[in-house]
C-alpha cells in the first residue's frame, strides 16, 4: 500500500460522498490507495454513505472506524491504523484534484521529502467565497499553512498531532515535522468546499479553532518567532500578503483586497470582544 487517505467526520452526510468520489477519481492506481474514515459518533447518514461506497467502489480499500473526541485524536487514530507508506489527511469538505496524489508521491520519492504542502482552493457560491479563495492563496507554505501529505513513519516518529490542541494542532505538527526532514510544496491543489458563505458561521468556526491558542502559546513560548507571526497583527494583517513580492498581486485586485481586510477586521473585533468579555 502506497497511500492512506485519512478522513475525519462528524455528521457530514452532505460532504462525505463528494470527498470519497474525488479519491476514486485520482489518477494514482486505486489498488495502491486505502481510505480510512474515522467518524465521531455521527447521528446522520454519514456512516451509511461510507458503507455504501465500500460496496460499489472496489478495488479501493475503505475502512470505517469510530473515534474521538476531537479532530487531532481522530487523525492520530486513523493514521496509527494505516498501512500506507504515506498518509494524506483530509477534512471531509475537501475534494482532491485528479493529479494531486500522483504528484505528491513522485515528489517525495524523487526529492526525498518527508512531507508536503498542498495548495488549497476555496470553492462554493457567491462573492465572499472568491474573497476567501483570494485570501487563502497567500497562505500556501507559510507559517499559516500546514503540511498535509506526510510519510507515515515520520508522522509516528514525532507522535502525530498533539491531542491537547484543537485548531492549532496543525501548526504544532507542521513545526515538529519540519525539524526532522525536508518539506516542499506541490502544484496540484485540494479544493475546500465552504458552500455558501455565512459571516456568523465563519467567525464562530474560527473562534472554535482558536479556543486552545493559549495552550499552543504556552507550549512554544509567547516570544517564539513563529508564534509572533501566526498570531501577531503585523504579519497576519500585512506581512503574509506582502512578503516575497506577493503585494503586487494583492494590490492588483482592490475589491478583493478590501474585502479580505473586512474579514480580518471582523475576526480581530471578535477576538478583542472575547478578551474583554
């Protein structure tokens, strides 16, 4: 087995089929891929859809487990049971491009990489999805991003994700995996389906993933250079959009540029109100 795709779910009947079908459609040989779904006690039809998929889409090896309580624990659980040389961990609202698995395997084998960033494209309906896609394009392979395709033995070597973190566990893992080997980025994207944008839902989601920031800061230290970038005003509001000549693309789309700052302002306002509350 070459690649294990690990998907975490909880009441995701609307997204799971699209995610599974995208794995079915990749160009990499299907008999060299396994899918491991770790479900956190869904009460909708998520598990039924996975079981149906198992029947109809051979030779893909699909395994369904139940595990929790949070995403980091689900990912560790799935990857510990994986058989692939490499693991690709996905959120269930993600869709693979056809060539991404082939490109990841080839790059790791040829260049000796132990982990890879994969560019993320935001898809869905409406203007604000375009804004989100524009914003996300500046984060690829920065400290805001996280590797997503990893050699399984290296994942286990650093004990996977820190299960005490929910949200910043990606950043924490990214830092630790880079300490033990070469990482790089591929061209083929993953599509992240955010559906129809809802500002309140967007802010609530970001706030949920920020709830263990204090634990993350305590782990690495508040004066840590990377943390000062990830959580600092200057880098999050200016640096990440300006570094390495990216400012030219940022300012060439003034409407999107102003809209990105509106979203950043709303998130910052929510953070300030929470701190004062």
